[in-house]
């Protein structure tokens, strides 16, 4: 059994999904921690306090085993106990580091490994590993240099990119979700490929499972005969929702096609939601596009199952968890051929991959799927079979093997890989 310190500085894995800065990373940390706890590991997940009323320690799924600390979330005071602007988060890293160290001293804990998520967490984890003399495993989830190259309007700051390079150079292992991200780290960040472990994301196949379409629509108050396209994710330009709207405006289906957009809240980046509402109106489909905001994670399978197609038109995705969840619900996916999506969606088998980030090719494939019920059903059935290998238990087993190699000094085996 190991005692593991997980650093998720900028976002809590227990925060509501779909809101600003709350998405796939949250799911990843929560599900991985749950599986590791169920395998007997003791895990403290450290996150910055954003609510003054939140208790210091909150049990996490997998953390309620009798007599075992299991998994728990630890709130650390660092800066105001409230959400702060993303640009100011780095101002509170020193306070966060001291808060984690104080918690460990106060409780007499000695951790065996520190595992960080996102670059800000990686900066803190590098300091902690030096103080605790333990190995550091990091996962960036997104890379600033890659985001800037993916879309011209992205302007990730140079200090972030420099910090990522430093963390990538110093961490004992870097976990990536796809072979594409591994290649990007080698090419753009100069990382030794032997320190990169390829471990794709997982999916909860008990939660994300097919629900009969009419049953799901009835539960959600949707009409049985409509054609429905679904988008799930943060509302920001990099996610390409404008491409989906442009494609939907070109579709000629009978009956009409409706678009459901899940994600975003009142803090959505630069009024992006309002911009997309205006765009839908300009395209003449304003009445057929619904912006539903954040949705409880447990209700997402209803939406995936109710949809005819899930669309992931991103300019950059390190893996594409939404595509995996949709496929687990038996829903075909039309996605950009970028990053990890290329290894998640089987083109022509579980959906379609679009190499161009513009509405026309998306519209072409969407019209083909919406007009062919048999093809859509076949893709959905293949999709569910395809995701069987992406169980979170498989992910946890590989990560635990990685910990064991580092903690117990086993000879490095090079890159840990998961068939993709």
C-alpha cells in the first residue's frame, strides 16, 4: 500500500462539471483516485479552497472503507477562499505549497509519490518532491504551446510554457493520454521519450451505458422524432462550437435538426456563450439551438443516449473524454481529427474523423449519419464494443505499476503503453 499525494491545485475533482475550467481533468482525477483507493491505496487530493464554508477534509468515492483513510479531498488555503481569475492563480502557489507541507507535518504523513495534474500543480509538485524526497509523476492534460499552435486566437502566456518545459524536464514520469501527445512533448518540449507513459483516459462503463433512445428523450422532455446533435464540453473558442453551429445550419433533414449544447456557466470565457447565441441567430437556427449550461455528471448518459450524434469539433484535444462517454452510450461521434481523438474514434466504424476545421465537411458527414438509421445504429453498436478496453480499472492498474517502478526502484521499462 502506498500513500499518494495528488495535486489538483486549480480545480477540485468534486466540482460540478461543464462549468468554466471544470471538465475532463476533474473526471480523470476523481475516477483514477476512486480506482486506486479501491485497490487499497491511501490518497490525499490537495486542491485550493474556493469556498470558506467547505470543510478541510472531504471523503471521496472509494474513501469510505471501514478503518481506512482511503481517498479524500483536502482544501488548502491559498489566496482568497473564492474563485479567482485564471491569470492570478500562479500568485498563490507559494501559499498552497506551504499549506500542503503544513498538513503533512500536522498529521505526521510521509507520502511515497506525488502525482500532479496540470502545469500549475506540476510547479508545486516539483517543490514538494524535493522537500519529501519522493518521485513526481505529472500529467499536463493540455499544453500551452500546443494550444497556441492549434488556433491563432489562443494566447497562452510564455511563463506557462516555460513552466511546463521545466516540469517536463524534471518530473520522473509524465503520463499522457495518447501517442500524439507523447510525440508533441518530444518534438516541442524536448522531453526524453523514455520518461513518458502513454495511458489513455478511462470511462465508467456502469454509468455510461446505452439507454433506449425514446426512454431517454421522454425523461428529458425531448420529442421522439427530432434529429438531435449533442455537444458536451467547456464553452470556449478552442472547442469549436461555432463549427458545429455552422454545420447544423447547412443540414437539410426531415424533420429539422436540433442542437443541444451542454457546458458553460455565467463565467464562460469572454461572453463566449452569448457570442454563440448570436451566431446561431445569424445562421437562422437560433430557435433550434439550446444552451443547457452545466449538467450533473450522472445525467449525461441520458443526453448521450437521446442524441443521434455527438459532435466534438475541437481544435485541440489531448484525449477526448466526451467522445469516449458518447461511444459508451452507443452514440456515434463526428469529431475533429486532432490529438487523442484520432485514437479514440474509429473513422468509418464508430463515427467519423474530420481533418478540416470548417463546417462543410462536418455537415457532409452529419447529413450522412442523420439520413441513415441503419448506419447510425451500426456505428453505435461498434462504439460500445470499442470502449470496453477503456475501463478506469485498466488505467488504475497501469498507473499503479508506474508508481511501483518509481517507489520500489524497479528498472525502468521505458514508456508504459496501453493498446490504442
